[in-house]
C-alpha cells in the first residue's frame, strides 16, 4: 500500500510539475532592451528573468580582454564580456533547447564600444569566433540566424565591418542612415537619441506632429527590415516612462529601452 501511495504521489507531482512544463510552454519574449544592463544587481540574468529580448554591455579593451564598464575608471577584475555575458549565454543555450529562452528566438547582445573603434572591434571579433556556434553570422552579405545576434554600437568601424566577408556582429546605425541603402544584413538595428528628434517629455499628450514623426520612423524601419531603438527617453518618473513606452509600443518601435526592468515587464504584461 505504501508503494502504491508513493507512486500515486509521484504521478501527481509529475503531472503538475513534470515534463519540463515550464520549458515546453512557449516563452513570451518582450521587445525590450536592458539599457546599461551591467549596472543591475544580476547583470544579464535580471533582464532574462524579465524576458527581455536585448541587453547592452559597454566595453573597453585591456590587453586581450574586453572589460564591461560605463567608464574606464570603473573597470573591475573579472568583469569581462566573456564572464558576464558570452559564457553565461552559451551555458544557458546549451541547457535550454539551443536558444536563450528555449523557443528558438534570437536574442540580442548590444556591445557598445567606448574606446578605440578599430582596436576594440578587432579584439571582439577574435573573441566572438570562439562562440560562433551560438551566434548569428553574416557571411557574404547573407545572414545565418543563431541564438544570439551581437550588434556593435558606440564607436563603430563601419568601413572595416563592411569589408569583412564573415562577421559575427551587425552594425548599429542611426536615423541618418535610413536612406543610405545599407542592408539589414550589415545594419540590423538603427538607434538614436530621443531628445535629438522629440521635445515631448512624457507629460501630457504627445504633440500630434511628434506622434506622426515617431510613427513614420517606426514604419520606415519595419519596411526596410531594421530594428528601431531610442536611447535617452524621458525617465524621471513612472508616469513619464509609462507614457513614453505607450507611444513607442503603439508606433511599433522594435525595441523599447529601460533601466527599470521589472517596471517595463509589468507594462507589457498589462497589455498582453
């Protein structure tokens, strides 16, 4: 009787918790970007817990390593791109059906080069070759989708990246590049400073002319195959953040950036 009772309990637990029910259920990934992700309590993992599609790491080259920090004088031992992002992503992908969220969706690692564009990019390119099996690779003008797409922002050696027949990263363009004819296979993303184009600070209604402009940017990006992102959006109060996020979402902007990760996750969940 004890054996039968034990089996019954195990079967019950198997039905409720077993079969990797959380893993087989498709994960909802939000079109969200973790700005300066390394400044959070748990870099990378706080954003992944909130199901963000994109995370951002600022880097400096020191010797044969890329250190993650906002300023050079904030560099700390062990806080390298490998240790904080590349290795944890590789481990998670290996444990999670071959993708970051286990759903086959591509995740974005935005690497913002803060020092010399060419030196740091060439070091990054060398490092990324060791992770090629998990990365989106651009070869001879074609994109081979991987689990993680690396995109280079900040100081970017455009001409050198364009000359490469094989790249392990894409180029982060600016709104001025819209009509340049640059392929999404070279420039998958377009990012720009919100305050350069919009004076609305999230208080009251967004002026109609700025709303139209935002919509035109978002439509053009989608039509051209680019992911659109803005940095520097109004961020002083929850009300301002929510107002701006609402306009970005309604316009169809590809990625919405945030410093307050849980807050943005809740925003998306409320609008499912």
